[in-house]
C-alpha cells in the first residue's frame, strides 16, 4: 500500500498521547491514535472526549500498562470478545484495541475478528475520513498515515469507503446509516459509488439491532440541518424500512384542481426550523412526527378539498407504536412527544378573536411544563414561503403568546394544583379515599378552568361545600 505521510505533531500535544506512546515503546509495539479524533482535529471541530488507540499487538495489555502508569491507576474495563479495553481518565474515554481484520457472516451482525496489521485495521474502517492514523511511538511521533487520501476527502467534503462499498456495507450495514449521519453532521456529500451501494443494499439494514439504528437517527436529528440526513435516508430507501410513517407523507395529490402540500418535505422543513430554535432531542422528534397522522386521515371533500381531520390524535397514537417498534424508551420522553403531536394545532386556534379565556386556561393546563416546547413546535411549523401569509401567522402567534401571558399571570394555571387538597376534603367530610373525592376535585378544576371561580382557596372551599351537598356529603364539626 502506498502510504501518504504527513506530520501533525500539534494534534497529539496532550500529555496522554506521549504517555501512551512511551508505554507502547516499553512494550515494543506500534501504537496509533485513529478515527474521529484525527478527523475532527483536521476539520478544526471540537475534539471528542473519546479517543481511539490502535496497537499492533494486544489492546488489552497496552491499556493495562497505560493505566498503571497514570496517576491514581484508573480502572480498566475489558471486552475480551472484541479485544478492546477502556479507561476513563481526566474527563477522557480512552479506548484501546489491537489492530485486526474482520469478516462477517451474511446473516450475522457480529464479526469474526483476527489479529492484523495497521494496514488491515485501516482497510476495515468505514470511511476514508475515519481511516487516518497518527503514530505515537517516539521515533515516529506525530507521523500521520493516510492510505486512502482521507485528507483530500476532508477538503472535498466527501464521504467515501476505503474499499469497495458493497463489501464495506455488506460486512456492517450500520455503516450505511453512519455515512448519512456524517453527511448530515459535517454537511458533506456522499460519493456517487458509495451512495449507489447504499441504495442497492438498503434491505441489509434489517439485520442491525434497532438500538444501534436509533443512536444514528438521534445523531442525524441533532445535526444542524437534519433534513440533509433524512433526505438521504429517503433517497436511499433506508427511511421506508425504518420509519415508513414518514415516507407515507410524500407526494402531492390533485383532484378537481385541488392539491395539498407535500407533507414529507414540509416535515423536514419543520425539523430544520426546530433545529434552529432548540437542541432538545425530543422536541426534534416531535417536529419529525408531528404530521404522521396525515397519511391515514387524508380525505377529499368536494366542497372544501383535502382534509386531515383528527390527524393529531391519530398521529399521537402512532408515536407509541413507532417508538415500540424501534425499541425506544416508552417512558416520559415518548409520552412528551405524544403530547406535543396531539396538541400541535391547539395554540394556533387561540389566535382567533372569539377564543375565550377558558380555552387559553385549558391549553396552559393541558400543556403544563411542555407549554414552551409546544409553542416552539408551532413556530417551527410555519413553513409558507408567502410573505403575507408568513407575517399573518407570526402576528397570530404573538397574539397567542400575549393571551397566554395575560391569563397565566392572572390565573396561575401552569402546573396546576387544586387550592383544596384531597386530604382537606377527607378531613372536612370525615371520609376515606373514595370516588366522591375525585368528583369534587374534578368539579373544582373545571370551575377554575372555565373561569367560574378564581384559582383561590376561599372560592374553591365554598364551591366544594356546595358540590359536596349535591353528593349527599355534610361537613363534620371540627
């Protein structure tokens, strides 16, 4: 192999690199820093806290000796199956591996691993921009080995596999997702041959665990412009296999001269808008899924054209099934996404003049601590290119914010706690836990939300006595 040699000692000035190099020299083995650290240094990106070292020898032995040489002798976590070891030290995650060759069985996600040379190790790397290595041994310290022109590809903003992409992706199909993730994160283009290979092998993604796929989806969603990644996922056929609910939104139908917008590309615009406003992963998931209910609810009405009645409700139910299928958390993050999808159209209605304070109170109550997120989602959902419409929507949105602020300051509905507690109800009427307590609390909540009484103790207590009488309850003398 024709190695292209460069010297970039400035990349390895941190004392840890000298330390690892000295230990490798004592053991008589070659040692290199590889992968993302080298790539990000050359791109002048923030350097990762996880650093990968490759040694032509035992990665586990090198890690153990390095740990002995470090202050406090940090713990070494070993993974014998893969010949890897990890040390957490001074805010860094140091991973050590022996140079290796890998081969895969057609229907297995797990490689057969054998010892190999640095050349073998670089051959098995996913992309040229991740196949660069910097030597840490004293006599070659700072020497970079770039066998696949990774530096040229960085300069050209190109994602390309070191070897035949068909072999690279067949061996580990998750690399198809990683290619798209790097394109999205770095704003690079995928080389044509590499992209064609992903298209032809997209069904191979089916053997990858959902957990590993979701890690990549999350990284795409957290990039500055997620539409780059999701556009490529759609183009390559991967998205249809992973989130068919999204690809079902694509296309524009026309009946009797009436069309609807392409809800897939609209969705990607909404996600990009959200990416400008928030780095919250779950808000970005809500933006990605906010319209998924539109495909199953799409109908044509001769009088009014295309309708998507109830798409928010249907979409929120689909969120659960989608998260379950992808083996994502079904706890609070999923419930939050469901809630945001369900409520995604509610704030806009409030801009109308006829909307009452009680509707505003209900919005604040139902949204609770997700109110800001819901408002951010609504702003992100403004994708019209018509300046007049855009100004109208933004003006309406300001009206909504003002109404919410006014009602919230006056009525204190957010994170609502009833002025009269269940304990006080039990004490007042000398009853234990029962259906009546729930009915009374619900009646008080409804009265406050409807504006029949203020959100204050005296008014709530008085109404409680009145409603309790209707249920046949009488206060006991204290």
